[in-house]
C-alpha cells in the first residue's frame, strides 16, 4: 500500500528561499510500515520514495509504534506540500535543521587559499613570467600572515619554500594520466619548514582584522632589506594580493574584500618612459659600430629592436621565412611568437627546451606586421649572409643553435655603452638596457608623425598604452603649448590696451635632453589628445 501526491515537481530552494543549493521534489510516495523478521527479533521499517532518487528511503525501528510515528511525520509533510530534498530523501525543513545544528566548518588557512589560487591561475596557462610574479607576491604576503615568528632554523627557507614549492604548481604537483595533478614529494630538508607553515598560517578570515591586513600590505611595500620597494613593484604585488582575495570571496572563504575599508593607498606607479633613455640616431650609430666590432653577430639583434621595436623575446623566434628583404627599399617582418628568457621551472615543460608562446597579450596564431626600413633591411641581409640561420630558420642563436642568452646580450650592451658613449652619457639613463632601444623606436615613429593607431599596431600594444607610456617622448609639444600661452597673453594685453613688454629671443629656455633624430622627417605632431587613460587592471603593463 502506498500513499502520496501524484505528479512530480522539482526545483531549487526551500521555504523562504533557504536551501538554494538543494534539488527538491514534491512527488513523494509513502508506504505502509513493514515488518522485517530476524532470527532473534523483528524490526519495523518506515518507507517512502522521493522522485529522482535511485532507491527508496527507509528507517528501521525496534517497535512498530516508533516506525508508525516516523511514517506519520513523512506523510504529514507530504500533505502540507513540503518540498523534499532529492539527495537525502528528507523534507527540506529537516535538512536545514540538521545544517543549523552542525558546527560551522573551520575556515581555511591563508596558505591553503593562496595555494588554491595559484593552482587555478596555473591551469589558465599563463605566461611563465606571470606565474613567477604571482608566486613572488603571494610569498611575501604569506610571510606576514603567520601567527608566530618564523623560527631561526627556518628563516632562510620560508621564502624559498613558498615561491619554489607552495606557489609553484608545476613543481609541487605532477599531472596524472587523467589530466589531474597530484601532489609530489617535497625536496629533502623541506618537510620541517612546510609543516611549520601549514600549522602557523592564519585563517583567511583573520584578514577582516584591519591590523592584520595592514601588516600584509606593509610587507608588500618593502624589499627584503627593509627599505621601501619601487612603486611599480608595490602596485604589482598588491594586484596579485587582491586577486587572491577575490578568489577567496568567490569560494566563500570571505564575505567581502577586507582591503576595501582600509585607508591605505599604494604609491603612484611609474608608467611613462623617461625621455632620457631614448637615444638619437648619432648615438645609435656609435653604439652599433662598437657592437659590430666586438660582437658582430649581435649587431642585427640590437638594430632590429631599435628600428622595428621588437621585444627581445620576439627576436628569439624571428625566422627567415617571416622576412621580406628586398635589395632596396622597405621590407617587412611577420612576427607571430614570443620566447622571453625565464627559469624553466615556471613553464609547463620544465625539463624541455624553451617553448615559444603567442605574442604578448595576443591570441594564439595572431600575426603582427612590422615594417623594416632600408637601413635595417641592409643590416639583416648582411647578418644572414655572414652568419646564416638555424635549421628551423631562426636568425639569432647561441653557439649550439639555442636562444641568445640574456646574460650575453646585456653584457655586450654594457660594454658598448662604455666604449661608445661619453662619460656624461654613460652616467645618464641613456639606453641603459637593450630594451630601451624599443622605446627609441616607438618614440621615433610618433615624432615622425605616424598615427598613434599605426604605431600601436606595429609595436604590439594598445593605443591606450602607447599614449600613456610614450606621451613624454613626443618632441615639439612643449613649444606648441608655449606658443599658445604667448598668443593668449598677447590677445589679453591688446584687449586691455597695454602693450606687452618685448621678450628676448629665447624666453623659455629648455633643458637639454636627448631626443630621437627626426631630420628630414615630417615634424607634424600626431593627434594624441586622449581622455585620461584608465589604470591597468593586470599585474604587468604591456610595453
């Protein structure tokens, strides 16, 4: 015999909106109490079935009266129209009562949350450099979120263990055949420090205490020696910290962002390129002449950065079949990959060779067209004739056809600066890094009057970044602004009938700065009057 309400209705939630995570049903069948005879004594079962469950619910009682009482409770709930939880077969009211009686789960530790965030970002196949930045930022914050001072025996291991193990998913875990990652065995000697960190990491909910949150932010603002960190470094670390907090909120570990109400502002981030790093054509010729004499295989490497604004990582993947190099006139490069130098432990294949990636902040397979001016075409043709290419067509390589190591091309550039530049130029920021040659290329295009949209396309970043980063490197803007002010003052003087006092020929002396040579080029300034650009939302600005 069975009794119930015919028809089935399922949904989420229970009375008053509680139990929103439950799958519920109103289709319930209630059967008569059944006797189950045993060898020594019988028991009695109250039985019912909820639509959607693979089997019936039953509960055994020693006496028939107790079983009938339970059956009556279930039947009364059905008659009242109460929803039943499909997973347990119980009335939603009982499920919620059981939950309310259970003690709340212990909050997860900050270390556990940060480790989970690292794993989630690793699965997004981020660039190795981004993975390293996340690990470094989280490591510093985690050190400030222990509930006890680090013992002296572990003082030198904590940061290394955090960045090198806890927040390096590729080292800490190994992929299985099913694609899921499993924990690996930690290095010998790290068991003690890892166990101590697990036991002394604060609950993530402690961040709601303003003093604890401030301590973490303070740690992100300092270097290892205790001195203030650079503004850009602090901003990048805080961005990583906030991303981990948002992850904790999404997982339910925190109800709100504990940093929102703090009266703490990071320092201003240095974004615009210092125009003093930009070399002009004469300085470039002197530097490249020294490179041609002491490291001739790197002359085209530096020249391509200076003339075509390619990043060093993009040069590592530049192949002969991507180039159009006519005997005269302009050429072209089709750039489609990037391979910056970084420790292999942050890659998906740490034991394999360096793996090229898509262009920075671009979709896989996207190609960037870059013009090659006639002087650069001549340099590249000479480089290919002299040094050839690798078996896979790459132009630049080390002795064993591997990528050009940063330690080599940075050291050779320093040597060239010492020989080619004057003592005053050497002491200045002028072209201190090979990457500054890229800034010279972009600012040179802008000063030549190339539309900013075209410059951004050639350089491989957004128009917003182009305007934000290179606005100070555009020559002529100061003079134009001063002329407008002089004209306004003159008009005001004529209106009032007062003749302005004569001014010397050079009434606005300017400090001497190195500017890209623009002789023979159109000096018309590009139209770059954008709205105030919004700050970058990522941990690193695309340059």
